[in-house]
């Protein structure tokens, strides 16, 4: 008998720059490949460290490309990100975004009225 112990994927947000330097959002599914009584896990993903960050409730960061590829996980408040194609997403508490727009116009980032704690995980 095969028993299902949890989700088959974790969906994350991704912002990236196309060949013209315009930024866009897409969703990426991280597959869960190991399953057991304590839950499901993905395969190992590369990471080079971890940063903890706080941003004030009135934080606004004008158009900028990412300084590095990284995952950002919001711990206790959402934030709003706008891609150069005009799409805006609220990245909620506990949600993950993979930031990859290293060139081009970049994106806007801002708080939504709350101080926010987040984790940034750089990747190669």
C-alpha cells in the first residue's frame, strides 16, 4: 500500500529578466522527491549562506536589479514587488520568492505598512 504523506511540490514565486532586460514573474514548482512519515522533502538545492533582514514599515526601494540570485522568505509580514512588465505581486508571510533579475531595469520593492523580518538565502 502506498500512502501519501504530503504535497508533491512547493510553489514559489520567481522574478527574472528576459533577454531585453524586462522583468517578469513566473511560478516554479519545487518537486518533493522523498516521502516518509515525517513529511516530504525536495532534493538538495545549492545555497551559499543565509542572511536575516528587517525592513521598516515605510520601506520603498525604487527600480533596481538584484545584487545576487537568492531566495527570500517572508517571516512575519508581506511585501510588494513590481516587475518592469507592470505585474505586481504581494509576497505573503511564509511565501518564497526566487530573485533572479540580475540585469535590466529590475523591480520595485516596498513594504505594505508593516515592519518585516525575512530570510535571504544566496545561491550560485
